[in-house]
C-alpha cells in the first residue's frame, strides 16, 4: 500500500494539464476496452437516445471530479491512493459505457461498428449523432418515449446543463482552498499537523530537543525549531531526506518554499545555526538566511 500511496501523491502533484491528459487517457482506455468487448454486438439505437446517453456520459464525467473532494481526509488516514485511482477508474468505466453507445449508434447509422470511434472526437461525434438511421425502427432498441424523438433531445439538453453543476462546485471549492492555503493561519495549522504526524524524532541522544514547528510567513518556510548544539552532518542528511520525500512534496504543494532546521542554545537562546533544506546551506542565524533569500 505504501508504494500505491507514494504513486498517488506523485499523481496529485501533477499540474492541471497533466492531470487532464491522464483523465482523458483513462477515458480512452475504457473506450477501447468497451469497443473490443462489444464491437460484435449487433444492436442499434437511434439519434435521440444516443444524444441522451452522451449527455449522461458527460454528466457522469463531471461528477467524477467530485471524488477529488475526499483527498484531504484520505491523506489523513493514508488512503489517498483510493481517491486518486477511483477518479481514473471511474473515467475508464464511463469510457467503456460510452463505447457501447457509440457502437450501437454506428450500427444504426452505418451498418457497421467501425465508426464508433467518431465518439472520441467532438466534431466527428456530431456526425455520428446527426447521421440518419439506415435501420428500420423495429430493428432498433426501444426506449421509453421520454428519451425518444423530440422529448429525448430536450432531456439531453437538460442533462448537459446539469453537468455544469458538479464542475462549478469543484472549481469553487478549489478556489476557496487556494485562497485559504496561502494564509498564515492555514499554514500554521498545517505545520502543527506535520509535527503531530511527522517521523522526525522529538528528542535526540545528544540532548537536542524539538521545541516548535511554525510557519515563517516572510519567506513561506516551514521552520523546525530545536534547542541544543546541532550535528551539522546529521541535520543536513535529515533535512535533505525530508525535502526530497513524498511528505515533503505534499508540504511544498501547500505553498511552503523551504524547510528550515533552526537551532538555539538551551539557556542563552542564542541562535546556533539554520539549515535550509531547499538550498542545502547552513546559515549562522535567521537574519543571515533572510538576507540570502531576500
């Protein structure tokens, strides 16, 4: 499961275009499997039911994006992979169903399933939709009058209109998340969660103690604050491991631009050094670090 969770994090950290392409790929894969499995089926549907089915495919694809809303609670229980793979599996299943509808429409319009792939291309999908039936009505699959004829067209348009609701809702949640994620309060809350869940030791054998974890808002850095004399070699290795790890990638995705290991003296509270994970450099004080990055 750990490997799946790591893969899920990597997928989640892809940019918006890469995620969209991955989703399209899942849909196309499902469509191909649907064609291979059902290409031989000699059934046909007329234009109106096909229009309704394509509208339903569009609506279900829109609804699949709602699964992303479970990402944050899934991260907390170590089940992000379930959410990520559910999204792409859903799109593959929807593609599979779409292939069946396209096969039946292709047989109705062209007496062959070979034009079902038109359903994958927006403009060609219109051709598949609008081409008149070659089969007699009695050879077509029969449906309720609600999705047949003119009423079917109306139902299809209604479903297309409803498809905008899930998409708009997910976008509004994403916008709110992006707005809140940049606030100091949100960053600090995440810092506290990281401290609670982190594998970093709270106390070291040489007397170094983890005192605090907080958000340095001037540079959007996550600061690990310790008391005690640092072992610079061990600290560097620990910081580099955090910066390059899956957990580090998740923290960076929230807006933290650096992880700092900040050491102070037990008694005098004098600064003993600051290690920057991003730059891999030791600084004598926080002021020196601020001067370097700013």
